[in-house]
């Protein structure tokens, strides 16, 4: 049974040093517009080196190797990550976690994906 959390991401751009993903998400138990769920209106930048070295998730946020450029519309702030001072949205953390897991599994830069639970 689903808890009602949906997170989506897709590759926007890539250069020698960083990868940019669009992401979106929603807690579908709360009010949201389905059409806007897939806008990928949030932006995340990931340092390629961090992805290739399979760094620990909290470490990449603390070291600013992952940056949330823009939060998605329905971002959810339920947790704190990294050094305790920075509050990173749940959907952004979920997207980054999935991107790192997919890269580790396939040894390729993921182009798109989702997490539903």
C-alpha cells in the first residue's frame, strides 16, 4: 500500500563538472494539481565527481556537492539533513538518493526516474 508520496526527476543538462536535474513531487494525500506534479519545476545540481565516487548522501549536501537551485512547488520540509542548519526538502533528498542509487547500480548517469511509495 502506498503512503502517497510521488517524486519524479529528469536530466536537464550536463557539463564537465555538474549535472542538473529537474524534479517534482507531491504528497498525494494533500491537495495538489496532477498536471503540475510533472512540471519538474525544482532544480538540483550534482557534482559529477560526487556521483562517480559514490559519496554518502549527507556528505554531498554538507560539502555543497549537491545544491538545490530551486525547490519544487510542493516541496515538503519534514526532515533536516546535513549539518543541522540546512533544511533540505524531502522530495529533493529522495530524488538525489534515487539518482545516486541508480548510478551505483548501472554505472550510468540516470536520465529520468521516479519514486512512489
